[in-house]
C-alpha cells in the first residue's frame, strides 16, 4: 500500500487484520506515528473469513461473564465508531441493524433455544421469544418446521471485508503507513528502539504492538511463555449469492449454523469449529453439514449459487479472552486472541488500549485481558 517513512515511528503494529488495524487507527487518533506491517494482504486472514456479526446477546453464556459484559460495551461503542470511520475513509462498511433471529428448525433445537433463552433472561438481556408464525412474519423463507426462537433486535452486523479496507484507508489518512506482503517478521531491540524487517522493508519504532492472528509467529518467538495459551480454531464457511433470489434481510442462526446477508447480495454461511491446527483444507463433511443446517432453517437456500468456500483460523486463548496491553518487555504490547469475537471486540478494545498506552490510563478490561495474567497464579478475577 504505502512505503514506510525512514524516520522512527512511535508504534510498529505487526499484523494487518482487525486487531492491528483498529489499534493503529486508535493510536494515530492519539497523535502517534504508526506503521502497520502485514505478512500477506491486509484483512485477508480471520478478518475476511468472519461473518461480521456483532452479537453479544445471542451468544451470551453465563459461563463467560467477562465476554458478555465486554461484548455489550463493545456493541454500544460501535455506532459512534462506524460513523467516525466512514467519515474518515469516505466509504460505507455495511453496518446493519436489522437484528438477529435464532431459530429452532426441529423440536430438539427449539428446546435447546428455550434453555438458552432462560439463561439470557437470567442475565437480563433484551431478547424476546417468538413463535414460528411470528418469526416467519419477519423472514418469510424460514422453514415451516421452525416452531419458535429468539429475536434479538440489538445484535447487529458489519461487512467485515469492507471494514478492513476502511480501517486501512483511515490509518493512511491519519498519517500512518500500511505495508502489505512483508513476509515473516522478526522484531528485535536495537539500542533504545525496535527494528522490524521483512521482504526489503526495515523500520524502526519506539514500541512494538503484536496484533497477529492465530499463527502469531512474532509473538511465539518473542513471548514463548505466552505461546502455549494461544491456539487456532479452524472455521470453514461459504458465501452464497442471493441477488436473483433474495431470501434474507436479518441474520438467521440456529444452534448449528449462521446465515448473514450482506449489502452486496451475498450470504455468509458458517462456520465450523475444529481443533485441527492449521489444516487449511475445506472438507466435504463440514461443508455438507453447514449446507444441511442452513437448508433446515431456510429450505430455498438450495437454489442459491455458491460464490466462495473458505477456511479461517480463530485466534483462541485458553480462557477465550483477548490478550490486551503491555508486557514485561519494555516497549512491547499485545492486541490479539479475540477468538470468535474479533469484529465486535476489536474497535472498543483498541480504543481502551490506545488510552492505556498513550495516556497511561488503566481500567477493568486492561487488567482482565492483560497478557501477563497467565503468569499470575493468585490472580483475582
């Protein structure tokens, strides 16, 4: 994209996915000179594979209280974030507010949803139970076997691929540099600064922010004690074309699948959750299961052309919470490990992180998500 400047930066961000781009923008807004170095193509990893759902309500589980609470705060942050970003980048990011329907296409799944709804009520979340008839009044192509489900008006979505483009554009317009195809990076300390080199690119910065995806090669090299706490969770997905046969306006989910309609006429169908390391192959069985589950929710889905089949790797930590904040190494910070919540969490996390790094502020979330937490045996949550 851009050639980095020869003079030192305040921050070098390693990783050009949702974590790195949001952090770079937030730091640039605080007057920091930033450079984003991406091994491949900006936003082309887990960010591109995501569904783009902003869904802390329908995904809420009492077993994950920190994720639920942070997700709610992140969702409230999103409208202002989107408005500012679209103005900076002069483009739309496909932010949609129709809400989400979580449906039960058979009796067993409907009963599972009733248990989920009861749990959401205990958490006092603003969701409602609708009958199958009421759900079909909202989305007419839902299966006649759908007997009931959850309507979450406040769970929204964004076009994750447009979001990455807009963020890169905003970083550049705020004076930062965004560089693609730098290959594998090995940042190292040189005197009072850090140096990062790769594929003919060499820059110096006062600080390094590791914002890589699940592979996290630089993180694993520089923070080997943290490496065992980060793993990939494979997700296979499809993109279908509903431009000729328009089936959905709302996000539709079951216990087995999600269908996310985008402004460009595509529907994202996903996603498997597989503990298979970095196996990047699509498999017939998982794709079949996704299509079967999608067909059970919306039978007419079988008429839609397939545009894309792909794989992404969610960066999951052992406690399924992000890695956010400074490390014990001087000038080295982390913004990673967002697992399945990256598109939702990253903008708000970047906002808090930039305040923490630049203004030396701290808060509950910087403490909770500290990358040092795994080395504190007596930590109190």
